[in-house]
């Protein structure tokens, strides 16, 4: 193989792998130096000139002229008599530059060069693909199904890069056939057989979050923020959202007119039931909203232990818990509080604290509301020392309040 033939074959790689000119030259030079170093133990004294656009490749070896009989390194030195055969006026200590033809390196070296080139081009290509995949982590992409296996399906993007959608990353109701165009989120990038491979998912929370960004302009524009997403893939999801513009209802914007915005997402998720709630820092209200569609009678919040006892009417219990416990599970994940559901007969014939506003100051009532105590019996159910700790109200005031509330239930709460 001559220099021109090598360049021609190398250009085929350039167009196939879409390698830019600078990297093309660097790869070719590095590969030639590897061969020279293997053959001569060093490539430092070689100049390699590559012009892939014109198909030019030149290799020049530089050697220092030494006195006859004192040659120590044939690769870097040349005897005076040999140098004078090239040019008669060479003297000891001068540098002789000679052009090296590729054929002179020998068949084994040329074969090694071709293998080295192929290896470095593939390495370059794989590195580029890896970077491309890495930059897409967390993004939704459209891919085409081209091979279906028992544990995963193989898909390709528009550039024919191969990716994997594992069975465990699919929605339970997903069913694909060859040629289908599907949406999936790039979850991570692995290496398999020295090649980068993107692992896709349709199952995690980020997939749903990115679908919302695609479908709802207010989210992609930053007017509405997604605070948290929790889902049981293919079954149910709960999303809390917050608007940064008082004129925009975040829940209404996400649902759209007659569900026009949320319905395409529901279809993409194989009819996953999606609850969208308005985020609030008021934990009592946040828990109430998170348990929708159930209606809450009363709740007792323990902020220190991050748990809450929620009391609902008998007909609301199944709604609060949900099918297979899905509603309470997602509400717990969304709020970060362990939620316990109880039938509210404990608070039958209870009285709202607001009814005592003529006897208890509003700022005191607010402290009870803040910890989820809205009725007389919810306060009386607490030990006094716990009420003092949680409300930071003085002991004598707590005792007075308890006394006022007890009078409401005289003859009924003898043991409180």
C-alpha cells in the first residue's frame, strides 16, 4: 500500500464516521507514530505531514551525521560516508532529512498501521457517541423499535445509534412491535463490548416530568414549577405544582381546557391516572390536597416524627387509601409524611376551634391550626406537655384553653 492508497482508505472512514479534518489528521499521525515507535523504538525524529483533503501523506526521517564506525542508533544517526552519498557537502553533526515511503516499513508494519487506524477511529467514534448520549441524559427522545427480545427491546435514533429499553424500564402495559416510533427518556449510558449504549426508561418520575414540560408551555417557560412527581407506572401518579404568576392557576394550566393538555400524557402513559395538586408550604393543607379525592375530617400532625394521623368518614376511607393502597402511598411520597388513616368516629360531635374565637385569641388558634389541630377534641386528645412543646404556648394558657374546651363536653370527657 502506498501513501495515496492509505489516505484514500482513510477518507472512507472520515465520511462514514463523520470525522472532522483536525481529528482526522491527528488520528492518522498518531497511528503512524505508533507503528514507527514499534519498529524503531522511537518516532521523535520523524516529521509527518498529512493533507487529507488532497490525499497527501509524507513521512520524513531526521538523522544526525556521525563519524564512520561510531554509529550507535541507526534510526537517529547516519554515518558520514552514507550521508555524502545523499549530498556530498554533509558534515558531522548536521541533520539529514530523508523521505520515507510507506512500503519501506514492511508488510507487517503496514498491516499494523491499518489495524491501529481502525481501532483509533472506532475509539474516536465511540467517544463521540458516548458524549452525545451523556448530554442527552434526562431528555426525552423519539426512537424506532427494530428488534424485540425477552428482557429488552433494541431501538435506534435518527442517526441509527443503537439503544436499549429494558423490560424493567417499560410501563407494565407497554406493547411494542418492530417499526414503532416511541418516546423514552435517556436514563444512563453504559459500556458494552467497548461500545457506548444508552439505557432508556419510560418508568421513572423524570419521564413524566419531561412529558409535562413538552406538553405545557408554562412549565417549559418557568412560569409553573414542578415541585415533586411520584408515580406507580401505568397505574397512578401525583404531581405537585406551583405558579410564579398569581394570575395563573397551575393545576388548571396543567390539565388544560377539558383535559386537552393532560390527556395526551395519560395516553402516552397507558392510561395512568394523574392527580395534579397545588403545592403549598402549609403542611396540613398540602396533606389534605395530596389525599384527594378523599375528604379529610381532621388530622393530627407530628412534625418531629414526620407522621400524621388522618381521620375520615367511613365512606371516605377507601378513597383515601386508594386501589391497592396507591393513593396513600403516593401521598406519603409526595408530602414526606407517613400517613395513617383512621375512621373519624373518635371525633363525632366535635366542635371546630373557630367556634371558640370569642374566648381564645386568634393568634393562639393559629398556632393550633399550624400543627393540624382544628377541633376541640383534637386538642383535648393531646397531653398538655406535648401541646406546650408543639405550640410553644405557655403552660398556664394551655391549661386555660383545655379548661374552656372541656366545658363544651362536660360529662363526656371525664378522663381527658
